[in-house]
C-alpha cells in the first residue's frame, strides 16, 4: 500500500504474511500501518490468503438495479468524470470502477484486453469488494479507512488478486458522508506512481459536482488562496444558509478553514472568516465576477466568490435573497410554497425524498414510496399530487390491503350493471377511471393479489381499463404513486410480487424515515400541536382551547427519545387524545393527559435506560399519576424555543454531558445540538 512510506520489499511482505498466519497478528515495522490494520481485519473476517473469497456471490440483477436506483446522483455525476479518467489511462491494461458505500461495484470502464482478467476475479458490476469479502484491496480498504489508498501486487490479502495494482479514493457528500469509492485497477506490471493522485483528483471533481447539485438552494462560496484558483478542482466550496451557517463543504474548504466534517451544520461562517454574509452578498450584487478577499482568524488571506443557482434565487435584490432562505434547521427551499414544502420541518432525509419526488412530478415517471407503517406515505403522496400540474384533478387513494380479495377487481376496474350477484344496477366506473386526469395512489401495493397485479400491469401498459362484464375499454390518464412498508424487490425475487409490475411502478423510489430516525422532532411536534389547536378540517379535538398548545418540558424530552413503533400516526393520535383531556383554560399537555399505556411504556423505557447507564443520578419520573405539584397552578406556557432549551438542559444532565447520547435522546443530530447550544441564552 503506497503512502508516504516506501512500499515494503517482497521479502518483508512474505515475512509479515507468515507472521500473521502463525501468530494471528502483523509484526510492527514491516508493513505500513494501514496495510497491517487491513490484513488484520481480513484475517478476522475468516479469509485465508491462499483461498478464494468464501460465500461471495454476485448481486442478483434485481439487487444491482436497486443499488443503481438508490444512487442516481452519484452515478449521474460520476459517469462523465469516469469517462474522462478512462481516457487518461486507456491502453494501460486497467479498469475504472465506481463502488457504492457498501463496496458493491456499480459501474466499470475497462480496456478490452484487461476486462477478461478483471472478470476472473469478479472485478465487475454487481460484485462486492468489501474487505470482509475480498480482503485487503483498494476499494474495500479505502472504504474501511475512509481515505485514499493504493494496494500493489502482493499487498492484496488474497494471493489470487496479487496480479493487480489498485488505487482508490472515497467520494464524500457535502456533509462528509461516505457515498462511494472511485478506483483504478490494473495489471501490477503497468502500475504508475501518479495513479493514486489521478484517482483522488477525479474523486474531488465528483464531490464538487455533487455539492453544487445538492446545495442549489444555498449560497455557495468558492474559495482559494489565489483568485485565479477559483473554478479549479483545487478550490474550496462552502454552502451557506441564508442566516450564515455552514451547511455543506468540500474537503478543500474544510482544510482551508481549519474545520472537520462534524463542524458542518454547527458553525457560523463569521466564526471562520472576518466577513459578514450580508457584505459578501452585497459585493456579489455589485461585482458578481470579482472575487473578494477574506481573512481567516490566524491572519491568512483567502479569496471568495459567491455563486447562487438562478433557478433557486429568482430576482436579484439582496432583500429578496435574504428573505427567501430559512434558518439552518429548516433550510426550506427558496421557491418552496408548494404542498411538499409545507410539510418540510427540517429533516434532511425527508427533504431529500421530497426533492427527488419534486423533480419527476408532472413527468410520466411513477413514484414508489417506501417506509414503515405510519410514517406518512399517503400524506406525502397527497402533497406530491398538490405540488404538480395535476393538482386540480382527482386524487384517488386505494388501500390494496383493505379491500376484500373478492371485491378488489370490481373496486379497481369497475363493472357494468348485472355483471355479478349484488352488482348495482347502474354499474360502477371503478377507482382507476375515477383517477383520470389526476393521481392514482395505490397504498400497500405489496398486498395486491397476483391476479390483480396482472390486470393492473396491463392497464399501465395500455393505459386503458375494461370494466368487469364489459366489452369496451376506456382510456385512462393518471399519475401513478404507490406505497409499501414491505420490501417489494425481495417479494418479486421470491415470486410473491410480479417483477414486471415492480419495474413498472418503480420509476423513482423514495424512502421516508421513521419518526425515531428524524432530526426534526421538535418542529414536527409544534406543527402537530398547531394543527390540533386550529384544525383545517373537521371538528377540533380541543374545542374552545387556546390557539397555542404546549408540551411540558420534561414530557417533551421523554417523548423525543421514545421509539414510536407507530411513527407519526401514533404520535399524532397520542397528542390528539392528550389534547382532548385538557380542561377549559389549559394549554399545556402534561403527564396526566397521556393515555395510561403510553405513560407506562415511557416509564418502563426510562427505568431500562437508567439501568443501562448505572452510576448516573436518579431521575425523577412521572408515572401518569398526579404529583403534589399538580395540585398547584398549571405551569406557565412555554414557547417552542423555551421548550427546546429546557429539553436540552435535561438531556445533558441525564447523560452527564455526553453530547452524542443527548442528541440521540432528543431525536436530533449532534450538529443540530451544538447549534442549539450556541443559541441558548446564558
């Protein structure tokens, strides 16, 4: 493995390998430290240097398609760079490889004369090159070490791979998340000392493209110590929210500003440069092509140029630009007045799903929404419908698991009068025809009987419906949105769901996070409480109640770390029931307003956590029964900011200052917790 150290000579490699086999560990001094760690991991995974990769199979075509569908942005921005990279190494007996974050190869470009050799060791799309499967190799070791590495010849753990020389670099997101690995593998006799630098540069090019695409709705600062360096692959790029928080950065920018990936989302721009965002934007208004000089805390000088995506920043007035961007926690899209944006309370995964779905709305691309029961799949589908050009058409929702199997055909496709016993005399158009001109939402489509799947597939292919008992077909035109809590691809591979229907409904798959995984619990709570206080439809569960409802701070903290198996549906139901328990004049939900079963579940969970964190002081825990304090006047109402500060204080006290554990209990990210602490008075 090439690093700053010289490649160990062949004799040292043999001695180190022999020592590893005899004593189970690598001797110190013979190997580069990363290579020694990788060999030890390979040994621990049960691999034998002289053996094959045990139990490693190519991914099925369905699994590979799912991996490709799960990484559309990575693939889209990597392919042009890979083509350019391949042109640089063409005729050098090598292959350019893109792997996902698990080490599965997704895309390859190779010399025809070398492809056959590569295929013999499974260096082809669908194969896993994770260290646990292939031992020490550039892709798997770069994945494990999260750094650029080169593995040459006999440095590979499996001897059958020793004819290779491989150089790989990780590809990171704007927030430092590992997205995939870019690799060049070739014949070790053709290895070149510059290959690692070449692949690392290409990975940076991909990262910069991904950052620009992911942060279109943010202000971007392009940085370099020389003004001429702005626009080059060596430039730093920082994405900044409208109120001045760094929400994304490439590796060059982190190095220039002396930051780490954990600082993204928790650092204000003004803390690392001596310039206010307003001043930078004002300069950009006057001289958009002229870089500005900014000084770092240590005195070093950088040049910065503001860039903004025109589609996300319509208009040029500074006031409009500043007013169009929300606070970093919400970071709502500038143009986001659509129904999806109204549901956006700040969770990055939910927003990513919404952004992807927004791109295909109005196009003939079906959407498949996946997620646990209760995460809000139908709510998301309705908002998607309301955000598109068919918003004035019907939204027809069908729960495929709730209709009796003997009625689902007539329900979906309609029927003519007298088609079967019990049929209405006038017949029925059917739900599919009712959706004409609008959106058809098939909830729990995985529960649809196979026979109906066949008929539905025909409708989607022919865009026409034939009612039961009719000889005439009717043209239908609707956008298709489906949802499921099950793994449809697995069901298709097992024959429980038609594969051809799966690929027909799966134009774009989006995954909605479970409530326990979301980072916007406080904002969601406020949104739910607001809807309960002033419902838009139907009778209020709190008639005559104040317009503003609050949660007692200790209750909010405990609810935030409850796992919520029923997700948003369960949480909204709990709040609705608690609201109904309020007396006239009350506006704060407390422990005695909770259903007994939830109060007991929360108490049991708290006791379990206390046992798990033995040694921490006792924590007062309401049991659902009124305490002596409950006889006094109700606590003064708190706004969301006060509730947030109180919940954070209690979480930090109960975890004895452990920031990661406190963030987990609060249901927010560690970066968000740091940011909130900076805003906390005192």
